[in-house]
């Protein structure tokens, strides 16, 4: 674990994506029993990419500065979050890598449930409510046994108990996961994360990216199928028939109510977990008045978001399919 990314609230220990044998050799010994098998299904270095713009520290420097990697520490007066090394990388790196076999359904379902529990903890379990603001597949790391860990708290906000929401400028986040009220008005609350979680569920079900190469959002693509109940057409074709039909329909239902334009008709993460744990789809409880749904949809459509997405734009981009956006001034 050799790099610390600087310049934000989050400091995440992880590898840069440099597909060089020297990087692997510098961090693993041949005798290390925990070294992943690179010849197996999931490769840690599937594609070469640019050198990360991260500051490099030696292992000894990090060990001393973190008091032996103790949870919660300060380095150069900054606040750092320490994570165990994630050998499988992020959900996005496994889900969207065409060079490796598709992620199994049981792993996808485990990621969905674990992420829901993590967001519920941020919203309800912490002393002060935390809104992540950038929930996405590339910000969910996977442990050795594919347990999801929410990472990158660079955009996270505290929300005081007495506040129902918070108005924020500039607007920051990742296109495809941005809730309409946040992108349009800068309004942030727990439902901001709920919306992004809904997109993540559709991503796990379909295997599609949140924004495709034609700039169509996953939400826009999926909504007609969800409305008609054609769940089969949402399912990642690479899964074949190797999935649990009840689980996939459950996650599709949860995703459909999480991505609603109306925050009032989106569930909380507590309600999401309740649905998951009970395993029951109560459509009557979550039925939204058709007139209200139409009015909300008229006010917001992702395709109305006209941006030029390319690697030389003023937005902070990480890849063609992962647009990080920042508007306004701080």
C-alpha cells in the first residue's frame, strides 16, 4: 500500500493502476501467502493507464505517521481514512471489465446488501448524519471475500440533526448518479445517496455503465422496462440463467423507487434495508400517483443535461464512462 491521494477529505491507501511488474514486486514478496493469484479469474491489473497523480510515501513513513496503521489518524494536519488493501479493486473494475468472466450474481447481491448497510450506517448510525454525495461503483472497494466498502469521502458532508437538507455550491459529483434536486438546485440530504444507490442497483443488475457511449443514462434506458415490469430485459446477458429470480426482481423494484425524481417518494436507506431483509415487494405501499410522477418527470430528464464529455473538457474526468463534474465556484 504505497500511495496516498492528497487534496481532499479522503486519503485512501491503494495501488495506482500501473500495470507494471515492478509495482507488484515492490509490494508483494514471493513468500507472501496473501498474495493474490494473478492467473485466476479477476486480474488486479487488467489495463494499463496513466500514472496516478498521487504523492508517494515509503511503507516506513506511512507506518510511523499512522502509528502502526491505527484507525483514524492525522498526517500533515489532514484527516485520513485507512482501509485494508482491496485485492479486487472496485466494483466498477470487476463489473465492467470485458476481459474477465462476468461477476457472479451472488457477488452482485452481496455488494448490494453490504452497500445498503454501509449507507444506512452513514445516515443513521453515526453521531452526525453523513451524506456521501458520490456513491458509485468505482467508489465501492471489495475485500478478499467481496465484502463492499464505501470509500472516497472527498465530497461527503455533515448534516446537522436539526436540518432537513443542505444547499451546496458548487455542484460536484459523477454524471449518471446525480439526483435531480441536487444537480438542479444543490439540495443535499440522505435521498441524494438513495438516488445514486438506485443507479448502482441497476448497474449491478444490467452490467451497464451509468452513462453509455451515446451519453444515454442508465436510468433513462431502464425506466421503460421497470414501468412495464420487463425485468428480464434489464438483466445482464452475460449472466445467462445463473441468477436468483426473486433477488433480481427485489433489487429491480428497490432500484425503481430509489431513482424517482420526487424525493418524497424515494425510500430511506432504513426502508431499503427493510425491503431487502423481508424479501417482499409491496407495490401498493410504494405506488406513486401517476399525475405527480408525470409532473416530476417533466421537470427533469437526464438527456436535458447538455455537456461536452471528453478528456479535454473542464470537468474532472477519470474515464469515458465516469464523468466527475464540478460547477460553480467554491
